[in-house]
């Protein structure tokens, strides 16, 4: 009985993976993030296979209060593997990972420098059926490999929401 249930579970998983086909080839738009390295970024996503996509982001974040200013620029790239969420056409969940490089500039010397990090990625992706619009919500827990300054403890979480034009 265990062998039958295991076999059926494996068949179900493989059939779900085989069904995960992209509803669009590429998309371009904006990603709004919650992390310290970007609040707004240009976003480009393209599928390199039916379930596999690459997402590229180039963003910035600025911050300032009385007597202190800080500006951060970043570029990030990730690979995402998509799975269908069955009964909703165009809705998928994804997992993956990537890397980010950032540069911080500040009115204080100890808040300046180059940073590099790696992250896991997970989220949901929806492509509207009748209009060329894709919406994505994701989370990226990031480990800083090279920190530009000591303000953060080498681990932070960046959540984001993207809206993109599909083509």
C-alpha cells in the first residue's frame, strides 16, 4: 500500500511540474521593495524554459534626516523555478535564489561602501489573461557576504511587489 501511495504521489508531483508552463515570455516594469538596498527598482523578467525564469533588478534607496543623508544603488539577479497553482489560470508560485551587489554613499564615512549578498527567493506570480500585465509578490531573505558598513548584522529580509508589462 505504501508503494502505491508513494508512486501516486510521485506521479502527481511530476505531472504538476510538467504543467508549469509560462503564460508570457518576458516582462518589464517596476519592483517596490522593503529592503535596505532598494525601495524602487527597474525590473526585467524573462523565461529561459517553461518553468525557469531569470529576473534582473536595478534599484535605489535614499534616506535623509537632519544632518544625515544616505543613498544606495543596487543590481540584483535571480533564477526562479515556477509551479502552477491549480485552479487559477496564470497563477504560479516560485522558488529560487540569486545575488545582489550594492553601493552606499553617505554624509558619514562609516556608512559608505560596496556590498555583496546572496539570497533565497520565493513568491507568487500572476499573469492576467486579457491584458499584458504581470504582478509578483516575493520575499528574499539575504545574507550579506560583503557589507558596506556595520549597521546591519549580515542578514536582512527584503519583500517586494512588482508590476510589469508582458510581451
